């Protein structure tokens, strides 16, 4: 039995590396996600539409260094460590500045440097054998999966979060309080929008169901939002949520409390919240924009998706009310099926998005300054590559990430080889260290085979800082549209 078990372990490591989750995620970020971020960024328009900057493909070149005498040479990780350099790749992007209707003439522009993860596809060590690694001054047993910034080895720690794009139901207070909420963290291309639907009994006459989502101050009645999404008739609104009498009566109470009876008034109501004091036309346009872009963006950001969003919210409402009427149990937030792990590629994607937005803003400023001085604008002069480079480099060097999180990247533990492997397989919970969170700190049965039951620190971090089991493998997410097309080809569902 023991012999067979170790044979299985050896077979596993013949196929997978210890830090595959970091390396594969980073490769996906480099190969696809950087380009996706650039593609969804709106083009820069200047001088009331007279000038426009078009962006194209991004090219990433393997790490090299430019010496003081102007010569260029490949740089390997060992040299970067010894000379306190940042082991980074150079990024070039096809860009063109067009005037009016003229055809864009794309040119390659240097936009900055991207720190390279060791043993990833864009690292010089990728694919090298045992002896070749020794020749380059590397330890052949080193797993890679970390960065070298200013000569220091920095590891990005895997973050644990509640599963996105999934309805999570929870009770508030005791069962007798009859209060509950449904939460969805909707993610589209890295943009995160948290939607909260809450049921609570009003002290006096008022609304039972209220919803909050980004860019709308406070909470708004659910009935108003459903009307804004096109469920104008009372009968459509009630029947879309549930066929059960108890649920329908509760919704009818909310409908009678609300003075808003049609889609136009509902959009106007939301407009008064998001653009108070503006003209009516602007308020309506802004409200429609907020509904399309920030309400459940994973369903889509086009106006045609409003009906689907209404159906989703109706389903969410029914699930929430089933918890209130004790027909459904709330979700266990500590169950590992309700968790997702954010590895290096996901966290780098957040960082790159913010850094690229800073770069586009700086480019706009530089070009507007050139135009104000009467100079002919030039893309190459407008791009200050250090804006992108410094933003990314600073975050990895300090661990201070976008969104105000600290300690996302840490100095790699080199106390021992086991310490290094342990650090690269660490999983951190975002919960506060100063509060008890007894249930979150407990070993949950669903962690069996995924999380090491022994390896967790003592003290305030106990149970919040965990480690992946040695044979744990993190599966990558799949494109839902791809899955849908495969299922349709199999004729398992009817094509829409």
C-alpha cells in the first residue's frame, strides 16, 4: 500500500509541478487577459472627436537589459538577484493617432515593463533541462512561481473569496428575526460589482425587499428595479418571481406601497439617485447606463440583456423568500464549493487594469498638452512607459495592491526548501484577523484533500492563513460561451 501510494505521488509530479497553479494562471494572464483588457478599454478621443487613438495587438518580449553603453543582452534571474534588478519583460503595443476619418497607421510603441514569473512561458528558464539550469546559476529543484523585483524574490499569495457570479443566501441575526439577504459578486472582465438583495420587516409601513448595487447610493425597492428592467405589469412582476401564494402576497404588499407604476418612472427614480440635480434627459441616460453596466455585468452590458437580468433577479428573490419561509436552507459560506481561489494571474489582472487606465489617462493629458501648445501630437512622445512600469513594480515590491489590500505579495520564505514550497502554496482569507470568526477558522469537511489540516499558524492568523495540500490541483475557469456551444453541439439542450 505504501509503495503504491508513493508511486502515485511520483506519477502526479511527473505531470504537474508544485506551483502549477501560479505558473498556468500567469501564462493565461500574459497570453489572453492583457490583450482583453486593452481591447475593452474605450479609445482615447481628443479635441471633441478630431483626434482618436486606436490600439491593437500587444507584444511581450522576453527579459533583456540595456546597459549604460547602449548594448542589449539577455538577463537571467541569477543576474537580476545579484545586481538588484527587476526581472521583467518589455511590452510593445500597436497604436495609431488618427485625425478625422483617415485610416489608422499602426506603429509599435514601447508601453512599459511587466515583471516576469520564473518558469513561466516568457521566462528564459522555461523548458531548460537540469544541466542547463545549473549552467545559468539556478537551482534545478527551484519550483519558480515567484517574481524578482529590485533583486528581492516576491511571491504572490493566493487569495480566497466567495464564489463570484453565484447567488449566496444568508440569514441576518436569529431565525426569529425573519431577516435574510442574497448576495451576488458579479464579475465581468475583472470588473467586480456586488449586488445585495435584502428582506427585512419595516418598522412602520414600508418596503420589505430592497436592493443595492454599485453607483446607486443607498438601497432602492426591488419592485422599482424590476419595473425599470421592463416588468411593467403587476401580473408579470409577481408571476416572474413565484407561483406560490405567500410569496405573491408579499410582493403585492411591496407593489401597493410603491407609487411607481411604469418603466419610465422607475428609470427616472433611479436617475434621481445617480444624477441628482441634473437635467431630466441626462438623469434618464445615466440611470440606463448604470443599469446596463453595473447591474449584474456578467449577464451582459447591452440594453438587450435587461430582460435576462429581470429573470435573474426574480429567481434570486424567490430563493431569498424561500429562506424566509423556511423552505430552503441558507448557504454555508465556509463550504469549499462556495469558495474560489484567486491566484497570480487573477491578481495581476486587477493590477494591470488599474495601471493601464493610469497610462491612458496620462497619454490623454500629454496629448492635450501638445495640442494646447500648438504642436503636432505624436503617440510615441505621449506614452510615458514608466507610468505602467512603476505602478506594477511598486505593488509587487510593497505588497500594497489595488483595492486597498496589503500583503498580497510577500518576500519569499527561503528559510528552507520546505518553507519555500509552503509559501508558494499558501492561501489567505480576506477576513479580519481581529475578530473571532470561529466558523471560518474551523477545519471544514469539504476542505478534505484540498487544504492541509495541520499547516496553519498559531495566534490571530489561525485558520485564516491555510496551505494547499501537496497533491491539490486548482482547476482553471472555463469560458461559459464555449461550454454552451459544446452542449448545443451534443444536442443536450435546444439551441436558443
